[in-house]
C-alpha cells in the first residue's frame, strides 16, 4: 500500500544531533500526542465528522514527517484525503493501518532510544 520505511534513520539521527538531551523528551511527546491523535481520528470517524477527521490526520501527518516516520505520515495523508473527500467509509481500514504502523514506529523508536544513547 505505502512503500516507505517505518523510520527515516537519517532524519532521526539529524534530529538527535540537533536536540541532544531533549531528543528523548521529543520522542516521548510525539508518542503521547500520536496516541491522542489516533483517539481523535476514531472519535471523528465514529461521529461522522469528515472535517475533524481530515484536520486531525493533517496535523498527525506533519508530526510524523517531522519525527522521521514517513510510512505513518503517508498513511495519515491517505486518511486526510478520505476526510477531505467526505469518504469516511474509507476510514476504518486506513485507521487500522495507522494503528498498526504506529505500534511498529513506537517499538522502533524505543529500540533506537535504548541503543542510541551514546
């Protein structure tokens, strides 16, 4: 469906260099915000609120791209387009894919932080 890496390790390495000691805090904040955004996406889908769904997906996409999670960002783009096109019937499988990818990204980021503390 989306042929992008789970993590952009170059982008993350750059972020780690720039953020230094703040990097772990940044990652934790991203993970916490992402969980909230996934809940917001579910709520908007259940409420049939295509506009809120598109806006949440858009902001989630931006944070994924900034943190170096391109595949998750691409999935959010698909969700955003579904919301913009008032096609919330397309939302459930995309949301399942977003949740699954978020789990992978979470695991990969935890591994990176555990091993990458240099």
